[in-house]
C-alpha cells in the first residue's frame, strides 16, 4: 500500500476543499493517506512517504509564500526525495488567474528534487485546478489526481 502525503495551504478554504477531494481519491485507490496543512508540516516528513501531492492558492501567478517556504526548507533533504511520486493542484480567483503557473511551480520544485511527475492526456494536463470554490467537476479532477498518484506510487513501491 502506497503512503501518500497531501499538503496544502488555504486561506479561504478553497484549496482545503480540493485537498479533501485529493485525499478521497488516493484513499479510494487503496493508499494510506496523511493530510497536512503546510504550516503544521515539517519538511522532514517528506521522507516518510512514497508520494507527495501539494496544493496552493495562486497569489500573483505563483504559489503562496507559505508553500514556497516549506519547499525552501526541504532543501536539506535534496537528493533524498528522488524517485518519489509527485503531484500538484491549485486554486485561483479567476480564469486566467495563474492556476497553471502555480501547478507548474510546484512540479518544478518536485522535479528538482528528482521526483516522478505523471501528466494527464485529457484536461488539466499538469494537475487539478479550481476557479474560486471547487465545483463538482473540480472536485472530481482532484479525486482523479489523488487516485492517479496513489496508483502510480503503489505500482512502483508495492
């Protein structure tokens, strides 16, 4: 059984709602899942999981400072996350508000850590996104993200 960590930052609650759906999808795929607010999560915890899925609101087209700080502090574990599976999700207040650039920022960090990132051939190629509060379609994308990452990690590590 894959061990998955879902971390998020959420000021309005929108990204938290997405995180809950990601957790649901990963659990439905058979993973052991831990949900953590990034402000209460120690980067050392990244070492304990097969997969990490991170979610952030979009501020000025990039990840929230709290998420960036978390990953900046993860530098002490550089090289130790290699081969783990990664995924990302983001929320923004408007269409064209930077969701894709936020997701790509998270994925770039994961790639520099040597993590494995799986794309998607249809819709939301890079990760799940939501405009404002996630509607049912966005929640389903989040569940699919959680399931996809948990299944890949399970295939690699079980």
